[in-house]
C-alpha cells in the first residue's frame, strides 16, 4: 500500500509521456497519404510520366519525363506506400515507374541529381524488395555520379550544364549533400571504398567552404578547377547571396545527419546540430519556413512546405543520434510540431487536389512553382511519418 502513490505517479508519468508521443495521429496521416496517392494512380496517363507539381488554379498534376530531377520521388512514394500497406498494387506501380528510370544510370553523368532520381526509386525499391536487378542499376548510377568528382577541389560538380552557361567552371550546390547517400550505399554494396571516400571528401569540403559563421549556407560555391580555390559564393534559388534559402538549409540538415549515420564521425553530428539550430532559431511560430528566411516581404512571403517536410524527416533521425536528452527531445518535439502543422487543413491538400501537401516553393527567383504542391514535399512528408511510426514502435530508426 505504501508504494501506491509512487506507482500512481509513475503511471501518470508513463501515460503523459505516451500521450506526448501519441497525440499526433501518425496512422491517420499515413492513411491520408495512401488515399491521396490512390487518387494520383487513377489519374496518371502512363508509367513514363511522373507527377511533379500542380500549377496555381489547376487540380491535376503537371507531369515530367524520366530525365527531370524530380522523377525519382513518385516511385519512392509508391515504394514507401507498399512498405506501409503491403498492397501489391503499390508494388506493381512502383516497380514499373522505377524501371522507367534505369537508363538515367547509363547515360554519361549529366547532373548530381542522379542521386535524387535513382536512390529514391531504385534505392527504396532495393531496400523493400532486395531485387538484385535494382542493385545493378544503383551501382551503375553511383559510378556515373562519381565521375563528376574533382579531386583537386574535393567536391562533385553539381551542375555540368552551368559550366558554360553561367561560366561556373566547377559549381557545387548544397542540394548535392543529399546525393552522397547513393555513394555511401554503393560503397557498402560492392561499389568499393573509392565511393565512400568521395562522399566523405565532398562533405568535408562543403562543410569548410559552403557555410557562414552562423552555420547558414550558400546555395552555390563556384571553384577554380586548377587551383581548387573558391571563386565565389552565391545563390541560385534563394533571395540573395547572403540570405538563408529555406530548402538549402533543410538539405544541409538532412545531408549532414545522413553523413553522420554513414560515418559515425562526431564532427558530422556536431555540424548537423549547428546547421539545424540556426534553422530552428529563425523559424516563424508555426515552424513552416518562408521560402527564404530573409525574404523581404515576410510575413506575406510564400512558405515552403517542402523545406519543412525535409527538415521534419531529418530532425527525427537526428533525434535518435544526439546523446544529450534535452536536445534530442527538442529535435523530436520540433519534428512532431512541424508534422502537426503540415497535417492541418492549412497545409494538406485533401479534396483540393491529389497531392499530399499545399504551399511549397520551388524556384522563386524565376517564379517557378511558387506556393504550390510539389512532389518532393510529399515524398519527405511521407518519409517523416514513416520514420515517426518506426521510432514510436522501436525507439530507433531502421531507414
Ligand atoms: N535542386 C533542388 C531544389 O530545388 O531544391
């Protein structure tokens, strides 16, 4: 009897901890994603077209072909939904959309985006099915991506097409951090140590050259190909050369967290936290960033839900690596708060269209895809929901 009050306190604590984790209904939001994706499946004209965004005033997706940098996100969504539902329809559709992209791996390397295109499609497909034909394509893609690495500079040439067009002899964009995941995967799966070394060197050089003292990043760094020296640090999709472009910072949070996962080197974990902290400190109250943290028309500037989705997914992973309990909980709680906001009627598309989310901004400086649904927002939103479910079930992350 004497112990009862203590047991009651413990029980209350346990229930309130449970409540803290469970008052966000992850299953409900996953079900929502499944239903929206079924609507898209019913609309897609054929397997060689990939949903990319929904233009203002329209309700149907605009489609792109296999060569577009976003082509891997839809197959990735289908693989994740197959994993979640076990429904063979998702597997069949994921497989055919994925196979449509194979030729990208065997074309002379044209862009760092090979990672987005092929790791999200074939990589998720291999993770879920272990189909060896997917593995072959992934290894070819990694070898192709590695041909863009310049050892004098220590980074991958992100945009070969900009070498002449913009007179950027060797350019590296922060987004490129995401595509190191393909190289790490290939190094572990028969592709060799060289791919691992390239990924680590790229991350180290980016860490050194692409960040300001406050840990916000420059979108593009242009290098001299003979000396390896930095020529200039500029933006392409952000507001200005000195501003913090929201998705660029989100790519960095995700990228350095992933590099820590693959290397277990403390310096990458410390860096991921610094990069995350400046983003978190500067967020508006509802935790969904304006497209650029320095946009001149805040609070009327468009938001970028895609940056929020990428960041939520990254913070969930980061929270599982950070040893200090308070910080780890802060990343976890912030990720859930972001997911809650994204799951509200303000950000979910619901009956308005077939996407999961509204209000992403792709390329503001050219007025491209401003304040619209974009497929990569949906991809990382679904990934974050699945990660949360995984953490709640197992207290760690398996993918
Ligand atoms: N290039 C990828 C992005 O727009 O974030």
